[in-house]
C-alpha cells in the first residue's frame, strides 16, 4: 500500500500542483511570521544590547506625580543632578558616569517645511557627551563629518536627516522642542542605527548644558549610565550605589538586569505582533483546507475503480485510508518545505514594508530558529493530512462492487440533509447573536466576544450551507449565461450544479477571503465617514491651529493670530477634566462670543450666549448621564487637583469632537488646563476660501514659524482623522490577499481536475459538433459562475457582519452609521468575475486541446 501511495503521488503530479501551491503559500505565511518575529526580537535585543554596551549600572528616577490645580500627570523626574553624579563617581568600582538627557526636537528642512511633524515621537534629541574630558568622541554616535556640538548655538544631526533636510555643515538649522522656533549652527553629522531614526525619524544632538535647558531643566538628567572598573561585580556595585541615592524613587539597576528586563519587554511586544500575523496565516491555511479536501475528494472519485480493485484483492478499509493519508502527508511535507523557503523571503520583506509605515524596526540578519522550521512542517503536513482524512474515509466505505459500477458517486441524500440542518443551526445561531449585537452601543469586552463568536458561527454556517445555496444562485447565474452564450452557457450551469459539494467547496474558499475583505471595507468606510463628519461637525472655522506634539500652545497665540491680516476671528480653545456627580468628562474652555463666530453648535436648551463665569453648558449625553438640565447647580471638580467649583448649567447641546462633553469660559477652564496652555486656536478668514491665499503661512509666521505649529484647513483635518484607518485597511488587504490568491488556486485546481474527470464527456460533445471555442467557453463560464457565486456569498456575508458589529462603535463615534462603499463593492464583484476568467485559462485551453477519439475512448 505504501508503494501504491507513492505511485499515485507521482502519477498525479500535475493534478496535485495547485494543492501543493495552496499548502506552500499558507505555510510560507506561517513560517514568514515566525521567522519575522524571531528576527525582530533578536534585532531589538541587539539594539538594546548595543545601547547598554558601556552601561554596567543604570541610575534612573521614577516619574514624578505632579498634582496642581491645573493638572495631575506623570512628569519626568528632575531628581538626578550633577551633584548626585559626583557622589556616584566616588563610589569604589565606578570608572565613569555618563549623564544623559533625552527628549524630542522637530526640525524644519532647509526649504522651511517641517520634517516628520506628524510623528514627533520619532524626532529624538539628546546630549552629545564625549567619552572622556577634552575628547570630541561620543562612542554612542560615531561622527560621519564635522565635530560634536560644544556650545549653546551648535547642534549635530544624524547623517540621513541632514541629507533629507538639505543641510550642510555650517548651515543654520531651525527646530523646536516644545514652543517657539529656535536656531543653531550645524557643526557635525553622526551615524546611528536607532530604529526610530532609521524608520523616518530624526536625531538632534546638543551639548549637555544646552540639552538640559531645552529638554529638561538646567543641571538635571534623565539617566546616569555608569561604567565599572574591570573585575567589578556589577550587581554588588549597583547595591553600593543604592546606598548613596537620596530617595526611594531613584533606582540603581545593573546592566545585566536591565538587559534582562528589556529582553522580556521586547519578547512581549513582538509576541503580540506575531500573534496578529499568525491570525491571518491561519485564515490562509483555513482557505487552503477547502482546496486540499476538494482535490483529494476528486482524486479519490477518479480512482474509485482502482480503489475497488484493491479492496477486491484483499486491501482493508484501514489500508485504503492509510494509503491516502500517506499520499497527503508526503504532499504536505514537500509543499511545507517549499513554503518554509518562501517564508524566509516574506520575513525579509516584512520589515521594510512595516518601516515604510513608521514601525521603526531595527535592521539585522534573519533569525531562522529550529522551532520555526518544525512548526511550519507540522502545520503544513497536519493541515494536509487532516483535510484528506474525511475524503479517504468516505472512499474506504464504498463497496467494491458499487465502485466498479460507477465512476462518480453523488453525495448521499441523507448526508446532505444532515449537513443542511447543521448549517442552518450554525448560521441561525450566528445571525441571532449578530442581531443582538446590532442593538448594543458599547464595545465592552463581553460584547466584542459575542460579536466574534457570532461572526465565526455565521461564516461557518454559510460554508456548511453553501451546497444548498449553490443551486438557486448558480441556476440564476446559469440562466443569464444560457441566454447570452447559448449551449455553452447551459452546459456550464449544468456542470456547476452536477456536484453541489464540489462547487460549494471551491466557492467557499473565495467566499471567506471576500467576506473578510468586504467586512473590513464596510466597517472602515463607515468609520471614515463618521470621523470626517464628526471632525467638522459644529465647526465653521477655516483653520485650526495646534501643536503637532500635543504640548499645547501659548495662551498669547490667540491674540497674535487675531492680528494677522486676513483673519476675521481667532477663538482660543483649551480643555481640562471635569467631575460631575461621579462622572468624569472633558470641559472645553472658550470665549462664547468668539466661539460663536467659528462654530455652529446646536442647543436643545439655552444658548451659547448664556455661558459665562461659573455658568457652563453640557452635552446631551453628559446631561442624561448625570440627570442635570438647564438651571441646575452642582459642585464640579475641575482639573485633577480636586478643585471644587460651584457651577450652573445654562444650556444643553449636541456633542461634537471639536467641543467636548461640557463647555465653559476660557477664564474658568484655562487655570486647570494641562500646563495652563491652549489646545488650539480656531480661525475664521476674512474672506471665504482664505486658506488658498497663503493665510496659513502668515499664521505660522506670526507664531514664530515653529515646526511644531500645525495650521490645518478642513480638508487637512478630515484627512488627519481618517488617515490611520486608510493605513490599517491597506495593511489588512495585503494580509488577506494571501487567502484570495489561495482561493484562485482552488478554482484553477477544481476546473483542471473537472476537465480530466469529464474527458470522455468533452470528447462526445466535440464529436456531436461543439467546437474548440465552445469547449473553452463552457469551461470559462463554469469558472465564472462558481467564482461569482463565491463572490456574492462573501460580499453579502461581509456586509451583514459589518452592519451588525458596527453598532459597537456608537459609544466612541456618535455619528457612526453603515455606509456602503459601492464603488469598492463593485470592484470586489468584478474581482470575482476576473478570478473566474483568469482561473479558467489553463483548464479551458487543456479541454480544447483534447483529441476527440482518444477522449471518447478514455475510461
């Protein structure tokens, strides 16, 4: 039987090629993900180890909890001083102490445009600290050209940033750390492999004193990196240093311990990314299961006479099953090995693709762990054998005499009834769960779990019911092909209906991919529309002025902007926290008169002009939650300092993203705002369409032309709101594209094997007058009908799941409603049509080339 399995495997190489490709692609995704995860983890550990190369002990201070009337937040500690660094230098075993100051600085290019202002966290700034007094070498940042900064008017940049910005040594660089624009002379460039910089960020280096003044406070540091004398026990040294530390909030950690902690954190971070990617790999493999099962079902049906003869001469059912499983195992092993090799290429390509989106992953060689190879082979072989197990059992149950009398057995009626009942129960339960979810308005964990379960059950039920659904849908499509293409169209319909299970299995592979892609598209399009509408809802301003680093802007900015020629009105806006009867909300502060000229709030009671000192308006949602209405008075806590203030409700309005849950005066809210700064300034131009006349640049100039200042018109605001969704959707499309490719292979494989199965039938059709063109058209139309069936089923299921699950976003997106992307849905339908046409090219050509006499004589 083993020899029989090997002979069958080599005898049907062409018919198994598509199955092998499906397994290979699925395993490639798995192996690529595993290798990518190991590679990134190793690269991050390497970068971390490099940063800790000369750090035997690190002294760090916990963030300070600052609580004032304006805010309560974790602030960077200022406990590490130069005096403390001096005391540490005197500890026996300490050879060097390198004080470090870290922060962010956003640069302007030589032509004036801000560099990477939207990703301020990647724009690093730190101090250039020479290794030894009198030296100009900082081993952390090797000089590429020039020298290191030595005074307040100097800075160095990383080489990539200097080239991208167009700066040469000696040029004046404009930059900003928090507020106004500053300038410094570029005296040198350095090399760095910090992943945040190599992924599109920047690095600015200042002398230590300047870095303290710009990024922290004079005489203060973020960290002290300590080098020990040769032969020193670093853990013991860390304990000795703790003895001279002044407070419990300052901790001394050995370099080895710090490396272990960072390695654990890196492992946790990369594991989350790996798990996400493995989900999509699982989807691809799940789609592949349909192809594998379909292939072995057809192969076994075509070999039914052979199987019957084996049974007749003494082979047992178990031997028949084992022979098929051995064949599947060998196929899975070969395809998995090829898939693992392909996965290495995928792993190598993932990093630059993710870095193009700002992931900031470090470079490094591919890490091919033995576990990745083992899991890839186990998954590939396991999926293949599992998919072939059920067809092999069915084949073994057929009596020899029955198999010898017929080549192709129709599915037993009883089994189809049981399948339809099971499918109805699964789909019905899933639909009921999703209908329940459609009534919910909060994405809490319980609702999310129910939505996931409902989606899985609905999709599974549709897969099980696909043979039942195929008859009416394929008949409908067949009626159109018959009318348009005559006998070829009718034959295509009859061929697709001949074996509903086979048609359903082929279409289901495509259905899964398109259902997921459609669901993402509908949900993403609906969220995008809601975000765009909410971002401008209640606003009539032509510009919004804000800080791209979210550090706020100076309260004087409102006056400066108002003086710019062409500005009709400038309304400063700030915000703080507000405690109302146990509910926590955000209160917006603005001058009511000015705000009225740049906004259009809808009040259900009261009006904007009623707001004044001690008088606030509440959003409808907050009013409902707290039971307050116009005329009520309450004790509210502003800021995080438990500052109580008696407030009177003078109005209730519809909530918008621009104006938060409550609205008060600028004078009431600004003292409690974070840093006592403004969030933004809303600007109304003197003439309509003023944003086309350079007013935005005039506003920047009035505010010091800081690279951190954002002046956004309505179009830019909506783009900023929806940009993240577009990036996410594009990434998801790419990940799900593998499942669609595998589904295409399934259609090709099914058609090719169907052509082989119907060789004699095609020969007879040729004999009675069906020409080559008619044969090709028949196979092509059969492919189109099957693909369109899968596409319609997938698109319909995806729309339903997106509609039902979309209600869970109502708590965060008030204006969310399902908005169908008709153009994209039409594109998906055309994609199904194109898949059908392309998948049929090879099978149709093969069918048309069959020799008529040989085909008629085929067994």
